[in-house]
C-alpha cells in the first residue's frame, strides 16, 4: 500500500521578507501617486475623506485610508506604514491583507460614527495605529517568543509617539481615528491568530 506525504510549499524567510518589502513599497508608492494626482487636480481626491454621519459618505470608508491632505501628511505616514506593514506582512500576506481590511473598515466606520461634525477625515494613520496594535499584540496572543520580542521592541521605540497620537489635545488630528484603529488592530491580532504548528498530514494513496 503506497502512502504519500502531503506538504504545503513553504516560503523561506528570505522569500517572505522580499514579498513583504515589495508589497509595502508598492503601497507607500501608491499613496504618493494619489497625492500627486490630488494636487494636480486641485485636491479633487480630498472629497474621498469621511464626513461623519452622512449616509452617502459610507462609500468613502475604504478610500479615505489612501488619500491625504498634502505631501507633508503623506510623508508623516510613510515610514511608520512601511515599517509596521513590513513586519506584519512577514507573518503571511493573506493574513496581512485580512488584518488591513479589518482595520480599515472598522476604523472608517468608527470615524463615520464618532468624528466631530463638519470635519473631513482621511489618511493612513488609522491603519498605522491598527498595525501597531496588531504587531505588538500578535506575539503575545500566539505565544511566539520571536513575535513577543519584536512587539516589545516596536512598543519601546514607538510607544510614546503612538500614545501622544491618542490625545484629544492634538488639534487638527483625528485622535478618534487613531484610537479606533488601535482597537481594531488589537481585535485583528486575536481574530487572526495563527494556530500552533501542525504535523504533516499523511494519507494513503490507495
């Protein structure tokens, strides 16, 4: 009786790093390209921001995470998005994209519900705060030593900056979006936690 060992093709650490790097470079490049288009069109893309509690604005929940109010705004978000996105994507692109989708939708809906009236909110900072929560918590949730170390290092380096971003004293900054994004990222770490490694599955071929 013949048996076959069923194995999934696994990427090496180098393969994962290369794929994660390509995805994040392309993501950040897209944000800059959109801002170039925004400036060239007289800031026409600013209308894709979220104006709270207007039913028609619900279609902007996702686009709002990709448009910005000026090059300085994009520049401020580029490095943390690149770094945190890269680290998050190392655990798998499918998991990364699911986490980003969850964070963007939850953050956009939250902003739509609670942002101050007569405001227009846009930018990747809600996603960035979500990725911060996701990366810092994932190692603890999954009890993976390397993930815990990475999470602690990121928290030590950026923790103060992210805490400051949650302060209501920051005028002109959507601290509500930051807070909701962070909560969504923590939720994503639990919802998308990886199970312990499973042994290779053996099945008879006949």
